């Protein structure tokens, strides 16, 4: 029997501790289960986290590949690295720092993310560096900076049992964050506790909620303002907290819309507005996800949710704004990847911080770009203009970015190095493919959504052409910018380097070491000393304890301090923008895209059946009935499952593309909405590249589409594939 190795699940940002075991023979993992001694999950785990860790679908990359005569052919790791270094190096030499773009990911260890940032900013000096985390959490991050002068949610998992109201707004944790959702449900099951879901779709989470508030897609900012207006009208403002700990309330109040008008814009009844208003009076955790962030109004809407917490004094233990981070190490990339800020959330433009980072890296500060860049969509736009070569690590932009036809066209014309564990759609556009080890095969750390750092550990070996992300980044750096790293960067020394860089910053990890993680399993930042780990942020309880049953019922000697200039939290001022692509006569439906419980992101590890299944309401289905078709030879039901009885096919058409889909009728979907999972590589052909100008996050959640009959050849292909 092989050893049980403790590690952390890298599927979602709940960050459950696992124990894993290598198989007796060969590669991969023999078994995986929840780690009873891990402080985050105490042995809990979700079935998908376990099965996708132990035995993912998808085609593993086991050998390096290079493009020869148009084809990707196997080669040695040395010659792949040479070719990659030559392509990236030539661009840098001929055309300067900004000719190379780097795309990172929230699915790397802290060590790899830090090293990639060091190479991109300190080695190449490019402004065209970003990560898929901007497609995901950027709006929440920007809103946290606006409100608190610092990133990351104030609450932790410890607050979940203490809260009485749980508002889940634009998120579906039943599918996306299963173990955390268990805690939320448990807490909401207490007497006097409640779970409220705000979502246009009657999601899996709404299904088990006490109350579902359906709203128009994109109606979030208007609804949040309507609720705030009612909080004020009904005297539920926590005046003492607002006076003592915040700025900007009066300006916001003067600017608020009429509650009834705003509610109507959001498509929500006043009864539902008042339900939310009442519920906020109890200690409330307000969780949100992609339904809020992925919008041209993402920062404004996230800010408006934080405002609701501030106005009602829900900024104490057992309450507060809690964005649900998606990828396992999105939070880590926010702290250490030098993407939007330098390690430890050091402000990007601050000359002192730039100097300190450059000194640690031993590079000239003049090499650093002046600004952090235009975001992933802007980077793709710059290909063929400033950008000649792209290095993509642990991300699949050909499927994950909006308007992917454009992404593919652009990548065709760039020298592309792809570093991935699986054969993704982006691999097909690569000039060089570097096969990376993934979790279960790498050493390092990850940081979950409540700021807890935990070890990721290898339990198994990899084939000889496969290396860890950190090793590959080091290998490339060696050939392009020698001396940036030690000859072979070791995870522990890389961790120590970046932890030291965070000393004295708001995201201080300097008290965390591998030894400490070995002893304690997991440590939450800020952790400025070896015996310190953080709990609720920005808050000091005094001695009166923290027992309370309403937000009025708080200890007298509590206090707050924030990283803003005034030391107080700031109410937001975000203005509402119109949806970038409202429905009209030609495109009468709103396409929304979201997650299913049984698949992950672009589906690289959880391959989809063809074609993707679009869900529509019965009324929408009736309206488009004439445009749908059963497959060529009658139904597929002869061959396929019973559930396929009566399956119909159609084509979802947006201004950018058309995609053949299977259409399913589902009461959960509101009229006029077409729902598609994000897990199929065709889906983002349909979406539009508009972004929130504050956060650069794309408006993935709404665009205008119509349904057309499927093309005959598509129907035939589907029937053949399933035969
Ligand atoms: N099973 C599974 N789990 C995952 C992932 C996965 O792919 N599969 N991915 C991980 C990642 S990277 C992330 S970011 C998280 C994401 O986790 P979530 O944020 O929960 O993700 P989504 O399913 O994209 O969207 C959440 C909800 O937003 C709703 N929504 C759509 N439009 C609107 C709107 O206009 N307003 C409001 N209020 N809601 C709207 C959708 O109906 C959906 O129920 O999940 C993580 N966990
Ligand atoms: N329409 C629509 N589009 C969306 C979204 C949406 O809600 N709607 N959500 C957005 C969100 S929230 C996200 S996070 C993005 C994700 O967008 P992408 O990053 O484009 O998609 P993923 O499928 O997460 O791709 C991750 C890649 O990393 C690889 N990988 C996994 N582990 C490792 C590793 O350890 N090392 C290396 N080198 N590779 C590894 C996987 O094989 C996979 O190819 O999608 C975004 N796109
Ligand atoms: S909840 Fe998330 S971190 Fe926990 S086991 Fe499931 S996928 Fe992994
Ligand atoms: Mo995400």
C-alpha cells in the first residue's frame, strides 16, 4: 500500500482538505477522500471534487508537442522548451516587452502563480499579462477595494453558523460550492433562520431555499438600490455603525432611486423587496457569484450589495458581504500573482512598492510596465497589434473567453505556447505545448475563498516529459531571462520569497511557512507572525463578547478600521449602465450561461456530449415550437436513454455565431430566457466581448439571441454521433 498524502482539493475555492493515495502501479491517483484532520472541512468532501481529482475525464497531455508542417507532433521536453524560448525571446528582442502576452489562471498553486507573475512583469516586463480570474472575480475585487481599500471578503466559514439570514445573490452554490452549501443549509435550517435566493433562474439552490426572488436578468443593481431605499424608508439603517465606521452614506441616500420604480426595473415585486429588507435586519451573510460579477455593471452591483451590508450594520461576525470565489486558487492569484497588484496587494502604481518588489527580484524597476494592462479581452484585442507571442498557462481561452470566434482568429496569428495538463481546445492553436503536472502531482500551496492557505501535495509521479508548472516556468525563464530564478525553483523557497514580500501588507502571509502548514494543516491570512492567523476582518470586538440576535444587539465597545484613507468603509457611487445587448425583434431572447453540478468550466476534464443542452421555459418552447426539429431519423429515442424521448434540436443564433443545441423544456427557466451550460466549447461563440470598464470582467450572463431550426447537416451529425 502506498502512503496517504494530505493535500487540498483544487476543483473549487471551498478548499477542502483531502487525503490521497497513489495507485500501487502507474500514474494518477489511486484513491482520494476528505481529510478528517483538515480544519476547513473536517473530512467532508463532495463526490465530484473527489472523482474529478482521482479520475478526471479528458485527454491527458503526456508528451511535449511542437507544430511541424501544420501538425502538432511529439518532441522532447528540451526541444519544446528551446522552441518556446526562441519564439517568445525573438518577439521580446525584436519588438520589446509588450510583444509577449501572458495568460495565467486560478488553477495554479500560489508558487506557480507567483513565479508566472515574476516572469511576466519582472522578466518580460509586459503589460499584457492577466488571468482567467478576471473573467470571474474581478468585479468583486474592484468593489472590495472601493469599499474597504483592500481585497477579500471580511467573513470566513466560521461565520456561517452564526448568521440568521443567508442571501445567495446570483450564485448557485448547491452546484458550484457543494460543501460550503451544506454549511449554509445547515445554518439556514435553524429556527428563525432563512435562506433567500436572488436569481432569474429557479436554480438548484433556489429549489431548496425558503424564498426565491426571481428578477430580470441584469436587474441586480436596480434591485439592490430598491432594497436600500426601503431599508432607509423603514428605519432599518444601523445609524451608529454608519456614523462611526463609514463615509459616503448621505451622498448615496440623496442619489437613490424611488424604490417602486427601481423594483419595477428589476422585475421584482415590492413584496419581495420588503422581504429582503426585513431579512437584512437579522445578522446576514450576503453571498454572491457570477450572476453579479459577470456584467458591465459587475463592480457597481457588487458595490451595491456591500452597501446593503454597510447600511444595515452587517459587518460584524456572523454577517457581511461574502463573494463566492470560483476556481480553487483564484484568491491566491489575487495575493501573489502580480496581476492587478504586486504581491501582498501592494498597489501597482506606487513607486515605493515597485522599488521594493524590483529589489527582491533583482531586476531594474524600469522594466515594470506602467499599468497592469487591459484585461484578458483587451489582451486578445492587442494580438496582431502590440502582441506577437502568447504564453498561456492553465487556461483555455479558445473556449472560456467571450466571442471565441474572435479569440481563435487572433490566436491563429500569434506564436502560442500552451502549458496545460489536458488537451484543451487552446492546445489545437499552439505552436508549442508544454505538458504540465496537475494537482495530485505537484507540490505547493493554494488559498481558498476565505483566505485560508493550505498545502497541495504530490502523491504520484508523472511521465518523463511532464513537469510541474513551477518547473516549466523556471525552465523557460532560464532560457529567456537567466538568473530570474534559482536554477530549479523549489516550491518551498518560492513560497518563502513571496510570503516575505507580503510582510507588512494588508495581505500579510509572512507568518506562514511550510513547517507551520505541516503542523496546522491550514492557516488563514492575514498571518503576520508564526502564531497569528486571522478571523473576521476589519473588526475588533472589545471584551463584551459577540452574542447577538439582531444587528442592533451588538457589543458596545466594538470598532472597525479599514485600509481606506479615512480608515472608514466607503459607500459606493456606481452608476447603472444599460445591458450591452438588449433583446429586440430580431433577437428576442436573453441567453444566459451558467454551471451544472456535474461539469467544470470549459469541460476539459469533464467532456460534454454533443450538442449542448439549452433549457427554455414551457412558454418559450411553445413560442419557438415551429423552429425546432427532431433528429433526421425520427427521435434519438431508439438508441438513447428514455429521457431523450421527444428531444428536439434547434440553433441558438446571436449576432456573432450560431450553435446547434438540444432544447429541453424546464420550468426553472424564466420566459424569454435561453439557458446554456458553459461546459461546451461552442457556447462562447455566442457571447459578447463587452466588459465592465472598472474591472474588465466580461458580460457573460446576458446577450440577445433567437432560435432557428437546426441545419440539416447538424441534425444528421448529431444523430450519427449518438447512434
Ligand atoms: N459544478 C461546478 N462547480 C464549479 C464550477 C463549475 O464549472 N462546475 N466552476 C467554478 C468556478 S470557476 C466558478 S467562478 C464558480 C461559479 O459559481 P456561480 O457563481 O454559482 O456560477 P454560475 O452558475 O455561473 O452562476 C450563478 C447563478 O447566476 C445566475 N444568474 C444569471 N444571470 C443572472 C443575473 O442577471 N442576476 C442574478 N442575480 N443572477 C444571475 C444563474 O442563473 C446561476 O444560477 O463555480 C465554481 N465551481
Ligand atoms: N459564457 C461563459 N463563459 C465563462 C463563464 C461563464 O459563466 N459563462 N465563466 C468564466 C469563469 S468564472 C472562468 S473561471 C473561466 C475559466 O476559463 P478557462 O480558464 O478558459 O477554462 P477552464 O476550463 O477553467 O480551463 C482551465 C485549464 O487549465 C488546465 N489545468 C487544470 N489544472 C492545471 C494545472 O495544474 N496546470 C496546468 N498547466 N493546467 C491545468 C485545464 O486542463 C484547462 O485546460 O471561464 C469563464 N467563461
Ligand atoms: S466542495 Fe469544492 S473543494 Fe470541496 S471537495 Fe467539492 S470541489 Fe473540492
Ligand atoms: Mo470562475
